[in-house]
C-alpha cells in the first residue's frame, strides 16, 4: 500500500513546530543583564542584533522580557509607572540583545527626568544600526492611544521595523481580545514601517509567548557549531 504524501497543511504545521522549537531553545539559554544606559555615551558597543521593547509606562515591557526568558526577576518590574528609567540591555546567549526601553506617557518622575530618558530612547531608535525590530507594546484593555501613534509615526520616519504586541490579554474576554487584535491590525496597516501581524500576549498566563519567541529567534545570530 502506497503511503500518502505529506500535505501542504502537514508541511506548514511541521515548519511552524520547528520555528517554535528554535524559539524555545534560544530563550531557554543563558540571558544576562550587561548594561544600563542613561546617556548616549553609556550605550554598550554595537555587537549583536537587537530587539527593543517600547510602549507606554506600565504596559508590561519588563514583565514580557521576564516571560520570554522564563525568569521572574531578570528585568525589574513595578506597579508604578516610569520604573524603567534607562535603556537596559540583556545578552541572550551571545546571539541576540534584548533592550528594555523606558516607557513613554505618564510616569512618576520629574519632567526633566522624563524628557531625558524620552530623548535617549528616541535617539537610540533612530540611530542604532543593529536594531532589527521594535516591539511596540499596547495594553489590550485600552488599545492604541495617541502617544502610541506618535511613536509609530516616529519609527516610520526612521524606517525602523516594528510590530505591535498586545499585552495583558488574560485580563479581557476572548471576544474583546479578537476586537483588540483587529483594531491594532487596522492601525498597523496605516503605518509604512509596521509589521502587518499583531501578536497577543499575556506575561502572567503565557499566551502568545512561544509564538513571540519564534518570531524573535529569526533575528538572532546563528547558533555556534558544536
């Protein structure tokens, strides 16, 4: 009896499974904090490909970094907006750099401090040649706000590739999540540098984490030969 040839669906499923496994292996490896930059002069030397996490204050950037790497305290989190006040760099297995940016919007800090870290983050996003992707995090409960649109427009002008990632989807109903994704996809379609796919995640429940790992693994340097 002849065996049935694999279908296109089977091939696509196998490819997706392989991507998920590559992402799992990458983020299961060592990840170390290597630098915190509060001024342009303190930015670490250019080396690995970089992926940056941007978003409004308290949107869950540090929590997402922790969820991706499977560590609870790699990136410091806080319930107070504006806790991250510098660019924090994390070396993921010598293959990819994760960059946790200060939040934009309301923060419990002085206007001078906010202006300083906002300017630093903007300069970094416009002028870092190793920056491969910016993840623009959006709270799924609130959707895209004016400040988010401003950031996206700035990234468009800088020709910096970015992707919308919804956070805290565990805190809304499934139907509302679908609406939030559709609304974010519509926003992305209006911006030239935005990736068309929107990912929905929950750092608390793990939703979308494996898929995001797989997506980011595509930017990492190849694994060393054994």
